[in-house]
C-alpha cells in the first residue's frame, strides 16, 4: 500500500476549504503522520470559531507527542508515557464536550463532529476508527494499521490475525483484486493459501514467497500437499 505526501500545490489547494482541512487531518492522524496533522491544525487557527481555534491549538502537541513503541528501548517507559499521553487525550475530550451545542457549526458543517472523530481515534475507540476509515474510502488494511497505532499499540504479531478477522467481517478484501486477497491472507497468517493465491498473480512471485517462508518455517521444506 503506497502513500504519497501532499505537494506544495496540493497544500495551497487545501487552504480553500475547512472540510478538506478536517478530512486531510483525519487521514494524516489515522496514519500517524503527526507533522502533516499539525500543519492542517495550524491552518485552523484562522477559523472564525474561537472554540475550534483553541481546540486545534491544544490538539497539536497531543498529536506530535504521541508515544510510539519503536522509539523506546524499554516497553515499561513506553507504557508510562502512554498513560500520561492518554490523560491528555481525556482532557481534550472534556474540553471538546464543553463546547456549547449552538457553537458546534460554522454555517458550512458541524466541525465539532469531525473533530470529535479525530479525538475518538486518539482515544483508541475501534468503532470510531472503522467508521472514519469507511467514510474516507479506505480499506481493511488502513483499519488494521491504525489499530496498531491507536487501539492496541503493543499489538503482537500472533494477535494480528484476530484483529484482521473482525475487520474483514465489515471491510472484506476486494475479490476482484488478487493482490488485495494475497495481502489479507498474509495478515491472517495463512502462508499456504498465500502461495496458492500468489500463483494466480505470478508464478515467480509465489516461488519467491516460498523461498522467504521456508527459512522462517512458515511452510514445510518438502510439502506433501
């Protein structure tokens, strides 16, 4: 799955619409792109709503200081910082909930609902994450990756198939796309089926995957099937 950063022209175009700001920030947040998220939030400092201005200002450091396990040498230190970070997210939710009902729209749309979804992702709420991915037109892979960032940042490889399985119930792979099916089987930890599906794409792809899987003992060196 390939992602491309916005060009300068793209960023200039984004500045013309609040809805694009929020949607772009949602995408960047889901993918853990804190610098991109901060950019879109900084632009909201010019929004006429003082509530949105203040919330965006407070959201920026929460996003940019999100603890990531890969940046820690000790899982204990990561757990401590994660708890502190979660407290900041809770404070942000409280601040968001205090915005009066009649101040949650700007004449164009309900900005509060959009921002609430972003905070919901930071809270690690699976239903919000899945709903946002569906709304943004992403697929099951986006949900699974975001799950490991926000819902369960200490997700183990052996636990991934369970997450994938429940995600595929709501967002199944594209049956007309062999590559997407191969990806889903890889995520589900079904190496033999991966090879069978990869064979439909390319003989050499299946062969190379088998060469990788054998040393990892994912498949038998002399399969009987």
